[in-house]
C-alpha cells in the first residue's frame, strides 16, 4: 500500500516528504570540493546580504512555505514535551531494523512525479555511499537507519511534526532558522519564559537537556540509543538541527561533548542531503549485507 497525501489536508502540505529535503539542498548547496565546510556554505556567509539570504525563502514552493508555517506555529515547548511522553516509551511495535525499513515503504508517494523510489531505496542510497567511501561500519548502519523515524507518519503524525529542520523550544528563536517570521503565530513567542537567550535552560547545559522541536530525529535516536556508538547517535539526533550544525547557532547551550561531536554531525550531513538519485539500489541483492551488519549492532527485534 502506498500513501498519497490529500492536497486538502492541512496537516500534509507537502506533495511528498522529499520536498523538504529538496528545499534544504537549495538553501544549503553541496560544497564544490565535496567536503563539509567548517563554516556554513550558504545562508550565512559574510558576503551574503540579508536580501539575498531571504531569496531562498521567497523562491520556496508554496507547499514548503505552508509546511513551515504549520511547523513554526504548532511546535511549542509543551507540544515537544508531550510528544516525548507519547512516543518515547517505545510501546507501539516490536520489529527488526530491516523489517522497519520495509514497513516504512508504505510512505512511497504516488503523487510525486519526480521519483517512484521507496523509502528503503532512499536509505540504501545514503548507506551505500557511506560504504563506498570507506566509512566505518557503524556509520554505514547509521546512514541506513537515520530516516526510519519517519514511521511516525504511519501512526497519524502530521508532516510538520515528523520532518523539517529542528530548533530548540523553550528559549528565544534564532533568526537563522528558516522562515523565522512564522514564529510570530507560535504561542511561545508571547510567553516571556521562552523568549530569553537561555529560556528554561542554563548556559552550557548540553543539548541532551534541550527539548528540540519534535520529529523523526529525536524518535530514531531513542530507538537506537542502546545500540550505536555516540558519534552515530549524534548523527541521528541532530542531523536536522541545521541552526546548530550549519548556522552555528545555540552554541551557548552546548557542553564539551556536544562540541566534540559536532564534527561527526557535519561529516554525515552531505550523505543525508546529496546522495539521492534516480538510480535504484538493488535492495534484494544488498539485503544479506545489511542483515549481517544489523546483527552486528542490534538484536533481532527492538522496540518502536
């Protein structure tokens, strides 16, 4: 079964989940040398004027703009905490990692005219590029599982609560977050507790203590946190936290561990954004390799 988002459903403004990732590629083009820049490549470069920067927003598809309007309006601090209480008990299902990838295939989108690629095939494109580049086995596996949290869409979660670049709730919004003007409709923007530099947090508290906007990153991190090394877990938890790893915002909330792990999140980012193509990987042929790799790190069944 495939799921086509109804165009009249306000919870599903994107024609496909890939529309968000396509927008991020425009906002953050691949570095010319093929390496992750230590400084953000696009959007906050010193030579960019404010007007030029905002062109990325002006040129966005209406569906993407609507997605971010819903995201920024509804992702309050209390919403983020409530979703953690709802989902992080991991009581929905018990299944293996490859099984979860096949389950996610229900999100193949019939309305997307540009690709008929399944979610499993997208995951394999990411992990196979990591494998070709000789990355460690744990990192190849991290690439394979990094988007499995999108199964939240199959459990009734709206797109704006599953994908999108994440940001801290409970403190002031950075103007480097995409479409920052949409935060004016968020109730937290009128709550003085949440509109100071630190908000409900303390300087240097560490990102683990910060409630980012809810989405697939936080969910898959909790699913995998007992099984992968710390570097991989940071990639899972923060790969959509563009205000931090690409815009260099919210450093005042980070601790030493966050600063040490930032380089790994940046290492992963190009594989997340730039590995998709129309060439399908052969999932059947690759399955034995990935089942062996999964067994190296995960038990046969895990909780979701």
